[in-house]
C-alpha cells in the first residue's frame, strides 16, 4: 500500500513542496529504506519513527518499508520529516484514513516535525516558510510542533495546528480529539509594545559619539567607532536600534522568516519585534558571517537584516572575512552560488564597527605609539573603509562623568526624535527606499548642491587634510543628513565642516 504525505523542503529562507511517499509491503522480507537524497539525520528518521510509534501504542508490522522524498534531486536535511513519515506509516496500516467530510483530512494538510523516542513532537526550523508554502500550494492546514505554532500562525489564510505528541496528531486526524487552530498573533500590538533593551541615557558621557550615531541612524550611514577599551562602544552599538525607526509589520515578518529558517527563534517565540543586533566574534569564518554551507544557510549579515551588524575589534577579523562584506554592503543582498543553483539572502543592514587605536587597547603616546597605531589601522582595507561613511573617536570617559549619580546625557528618545525628523524629510524628498547613505553622485548633485563658499571649504579640506577623492561623496551624504536633522533644505558650510570631521581615518589609511 502507498501513502502520500505533504511536507516541505527548506531552501535558504524559503520552503518548497516535498512529497513524502511511504510504500509498505507486508509480504516482502523485512527491510526499511529511505531514498531521495537524504542526509544522515534524515536516514536516521526511520529508527526514530519506529520507536516513537511503538512507544505511542502503534506497532508497525514486519515487512518492506520504502520512503521516498520527492523531488529526489534536491538534498534533504534535518529531522523535519519524522512526523510525515510516521503519518504515512499509519496511513498504510489503516490507522489514519481519508475523511471526505468537512473534518481535517490528512490529504489536505502539510506536516513537519521531529519525533522524540517517546512520541513527543520537537520544534523544527523554517515553520514560517513552511506555512507560507502550504498556503501557496493550496493546503488547508499545517500541522507543526506546538513550539512552532505561533510563528507559523503569522501566515494568514491557513489553519495552523500545534501538536505536542504523535498520539495528539492521530487523534486530530481521526476526529477523536478537537484541537483549535493557533490564533494569529497581533503583530501591530506586539510591535507597538516593543522596547530597545538599552537606553542611551545609561551611557555616561560620549555626547559627541551620540551625535554621530544619531546622524548615522538618520541617514542609515555605516559608522566606525575608534577609542580605547572601556569607553562604551559595545553598549552604544546595542542601544542603536532604539534610535532607528520601529519595525513595520512587513519588516518584522521578513526578519522572523530569516530567524526561523536559521533556527534562531526561541521556543514559543512567534515574532521578532525589535531590530536585531548581531555581533559575531572576530574568529568567525566567512560562511558564518556572509552565509554558506553545502545547503546554504543565512550568515550574520542576513541575521542583521533591517538591523545592526556590530563588528567589535574590527582589525582582528581576518582580511578575507572583511573583504566578503564589500558585496553585501554595496548590494544589500548575499548571493550564494552552488552547483545546483544560486540562493539569495537579504542583507540590508547598518554596519557599526568598533576598534581600539592599538593592539594594547590604549591611545598611542609618542612617535612609537603613533607608528603602532598606523600599523594596526593598516589592517583595514581602503575599499572596506570606503563603505563606512562616518568615523568618530570615542574618548575615555572622565571620572567626574563616570561617577556622577544623575543621568544628564542624551537619551534614546531624544536621539530618536532627531533622527525621525530627518528621515521624514528624506522620505518626502527621495522616497523611503533611498536613505541619504545610498544616494548616488548624480542624486547628490540635485539634493546636496553646494554654493561656492561651501564648495571651496570642501576642496580645501580634501587638499590640506589629504582626504581621498572617494571621500567627496561621503562628506556630501553626511552633510545632507546633518542638514535634514536641522530642518534645512540647503547644505551649508557648517554642515560640510561637521561632515569633514567624521572622516578622520581617511588621513591615515
């Protein structure tokens, strides 16, 4: 007897339909085989499924069992097929039957889940993508582990049933139990109550750095913080999402889809409600940062999508890893090419990098110290630095500010208000899809026109400070954002002068 069960195949952050065919012949010699390009975890499914069925009170009779995962030319990985294989085995035994009434029929449902040996259903990756695929393929329902039900319920137009045991699934399909579908989450309400974990008011001192971070958030400029250890660089990077605009429902679902496919969602967490901050260690490999693997998976740049990628101790990252960031910073997507095709992952993030002046972590003193600083800075390539608009120094915090009991510094709410007003002007002028950081030279000629005195100042800065020609557009982009924050339509000399101050590393690299 042959049974066909619908499931899904995760490719990147999307799911493709996968049909689990289970054929059982009780008259043949006892044998179990699974085909369709399974990996080791999938091959082991048969043993898990047999034991889970037995411990749940269902005893598979001896005979030949063949499981085929179609399409057979795509690699299958993970334990996601445990549940559909088990349902297929129960169908061929006659325990689960097709139902022609209005009740739930296994033929109209998509199944996914890992089985424990005692029959419990464990969570899986990519439940959100699976539910979206099920809806697009015309399925009536999705049956997933209970821990994945909330994220899968984000997809409207399809019923999602969260199950905890194999026996519960059987009861649902046979009509012995009545299980209500998971309610869709209130995405708008969840986003409205989301709050950033750190307030800039908790950061002592560093008002000049807060000003630079506000400008960066207003125009979506990448930023590099340069300063000795212990000046709050990491803390400020983690607080930055509070200055960025709140997530829209579409952005929240998009980020959740990436985290779901990567297995980064906590059990029961249905939605990412705040902009992510990813901080990979400087020993991370290129596939870990930009994505990759035999079956490509999202890397840190995709997990930071719509949020912040924080690279602490930037010069300590291998040069090869840093150079892989150039394409995502330019195109805002990552393309992973494999023999069977290419997979694109979204990677529209704001880069925040931090570094000490020297390998020792302190500010250099004397000629020897300055040479050490120059050697340390030389680890960063010019093309990568070219994609970082703002360079700002984070000096050591004076004892008086550090020990003060009152919090007198700029708060996240104040910074967010300034940045929001600038973003509103950008959106009115050039649309929400093009922040100032992404303006081309031709567009800058239109929206950041410089009068003769301002142009003369910029030319003098480039000549006397030894700034590179590529800094020309960078300075104009930053100046445009500063003008937007101050509510000015024109870019003036003061705006350009402040923007020039944010290109300090151009004088050394």
